[in-house]
């Protein structure tokens, strides 16, 4: 309880010593100037970041292109291999060998589907990367406060002796 009473006695701000400036023409000009300066700095930063972003995106695009080129080549090799095995099994006259034909047909179908999914994924990831080309920025007005914490010179205890701490 004593802490609540003590906090109620502490001044939150010294309203009497500093008056807020009048919102006259000078004040409005200062606001306009500050806003223009903030936008100018924002645009400068945006320009600098756009160059860095373009470099990073180019590196990322090259990395993605290399990855999907590798996957495409690996899938083409796998498709050729599965197709060769399927042709060899299909040409066989041995009935025990021919029993495996449905499994190799399914393998071929799976490789074709994987190649199609990889192609779609490649386009999707590259489109996502293109979507990050534009650097956006915004600004807004905020208020700030300054707090100065100093050691207390004395504490008014009041009825503190009668209360449980």
C-alpha cells in the first residue's frame, strides 16, 4: 500500500517548468521541414538499399538457377535410366521378368511427375524472388520522452512503520 501511495506523490513530468510550443505558423513550418527532411533521408536510404538488394537478389537468382539446372539434369538422367530399364524389361520374353513392367511404368510416371513439379517449383521460387525486387519504405511521426532517474535524497515514510512491507 505504501508503494502505491508513494508512486502517487511522484511527479510524472514537470509540467510547470517547460511549456509546449504554440502551434503557430513557425511550428507548422518546422513540422513540414522535419517531414521533408525525413522523406529525403528515407529516399536516400531506400536508394542505397535498392542497390544492395539488387546485388543480393541477383546472387540468389543465380543460386536458384544453378540448383534447378542441377535438379533438371539429374531428373533427365533418371528419366533416361528408368526408360532404358522399362524398354529392356518390355522387350524380354521371359514371363518372370515381364511381371515387373507395371512397377517400372509407375517409376517412369513418378519421374515425369517429379520433373513437372520441379519445373513448377522453379518458376514459383523465381517469381517469389522477382517479387522482392522493390524495396519499400515508410515513415511516421513519433513522440519521444526523456527520463532522468536520480537517487532519492530522502524518503517520506508516513505510516510506513505500521504497515507490512
